[in-house]
């Protein structure tokens, strides 16, 4: 995501770009293709609400800046209520096609195994930085790479879901069209079913970590077993919450918990189980997930998995221009900088691409405004966060300069609207100054 966006932004500013991509020659356990911007963990860019949600605001800013990631996400959008979910394969294919069609962009299929000398570089290796490059980065930074673990949710063949038990509905019927209001498939559980599911989840065989390896998870992508270990009711108040949903088969009956599945492709043949990232072994996953009402005979197109994810201590290592302090000809972008999520990763690529191109062209690019979503996020990773406790972060209004509550803006909706109004004005001004 970040590398694709960085290349696009720099090329649009008139700078020739070479993309070094190790796939498909060097694969990862999660990727299936050699396409750029291939999605592996989810197919959702989360909320598209640009007036009440920080990630929706980031969508808006990226669209304003001509983002190729947001353009193609919108073109390949799937019904998902108020969220921006995309058809994975056509999305990645269209991003790849757009980049390769640009006259200033060239692709080299090769693994980069060492930090390069000279020139201008952006390292946007995402959550699966190769071992060789990861070791080179660790040697340069003079410290052990920080690490946490990402988990992937399973995907189910839609025609194996029992729709006499499950029903279609977005939470609170969100969405402007009927298709969006019915974008999710819901599987209800009563209390005994939920308790049995939790018991099975806790007892299931899990992936073992290497000796001496400690699993530190990002809270936004916790395996469901880890959530269950925090308390038997945790899942029921998290991804399995029943609020805002009415069982179409039993309208008068309130489910104790609900498992939601979100459409994963335009054909509607694949659905991913929302929030069900897992580190269970494959055999255990099949047995446990088929305990979910409606999924008793489910066939899985992909089971869940877990992988190690390294990221920089960016507040210590990067300057305000996203450059490695010890080697300022190298910038970092994306998840490796300590942002979390597809959108945040792509947004940092957008900034890195523009910053690098401006430096090459000898232009003074004005600092990205701190009141914008881009500015709040990049400030957090390059100095706003406490280096001692630095962990991956999604964009959120807690990263923004507080809004003055005077003038009646005291409610949350008014406050969030004030954040987004201020951010849009600042970001538009920033873009105007570059023309």
C-alpha cells in the first residue's frame, strides 16, 4: 500500500521512480500474487465517514491528494454498510496496472537485501519485511527490532453458509442502499452455544512460538483466543456483540452473541469472518468455527494464520521528513514506521512520496499541517509518541490538537465535526500551497 502510493505521488510530481518488488520471485506465507497493493489481512479500509471518523477523514484527505489507493478502492468497492470494503484481487490488479502504465514508473522484480547507498530511497516493506532486509535495518539502527504479531481471519465460501439460520443485515441497518444495509451475514448464538464456543476456543491447539519469543499483539488485531483469555464476555462485547441486529428468522428473539461475516469479493462468493483473527492450528479452526450456527457445514477458502511483524521505533530513528537519521537518503513509509492499517500505511506512503520528490526537485514542501489527519499521524510516529512505549497506532482523534469546547461544541458529534472541518481546511490549504 505505502510503496504503491509513494511511487504514484512522486511520479505525479514529475520524478522517475523505480519500484523494487520481491514478489512473486520471493514469496511470503500471506501473499498469493505478485500484484502491488495485495491485501492479506482484511478487505476493509474501515469507516468512510469523513465527518465523524478519523480514518474516514484520512480517506477524504487522500482522495483530495489524488491517491491511487483510494481511487482504486472506490472503483472496486463492495457493499459494507458505512465501511469501505473492496474486492481484493481486482483492486490490487488495478493498482498494479495504473502504476505500470505511468511513463515515469518502472518495476524491478528483485529482493532488496541490504540498505542502499546513495540516491533517494523509500523503504515501504509493510508487515512482512524479508529476513535479509529486516536484519540489515536492525544492524543500521543499532537495536533489536521491535515486534508484535499480526493474525489473519478465515474466509468462507458463501454457498456453504446455512441461510436458514443466518441472515443478511448491516449493524443498525447502516448504508444508503439496500445492498449496503444487507452487506453482512449474521450467525446468532444463544448463551449455551456461546459458552460452548468459548470453551472450545480456549482449549483449541494454538500456534507455538519459538523459545524466548514473546508475543506482543496490536490491540486492533488481537487473535480471538487472546480476547477470550481476557474474559469470557470479551468477545460478546467485541466482534461478537449482538447490538443493532435483528434476526430475520426470529425477530422477537434477542441473540446472546452474533458472528458477522463480510463480503470479500464482488461476486459475493466469499465472506470473511469479521474480527476472527486467530492463531489456532488449522484442524482446530475448522472444528471450532463449525460450532457457529449457520457454519456447521462451512467450507473455508482460507483459514486464519499468524505472522511476525517488525516495525521501527520511529520517534527515535526518523526525522520529521520520515528520513532515517543515520542515513537521510532513506525514508521509511507504511506499517514498518509504526502505523497500523491499510489506510494509515498508504497515507504515510503518500507523504513519503511527496517529500522525497520535493527534495529531488529542490522544492520547499510546506510541513503537512498538524491539524490534518496526515499531520497528526506523522507527528505521532516521528516525535509525538513516547519512544519508550511506542506501539503501532491507528489514526484517531486522540492524536489531534484538542478542539476548543467554547461556542457550544461540547457533544462528541459536534466535537468530531469540528476536528474534521478544521482538518479539511488545513489540508486543502497545504495542497494549494504546492500548486
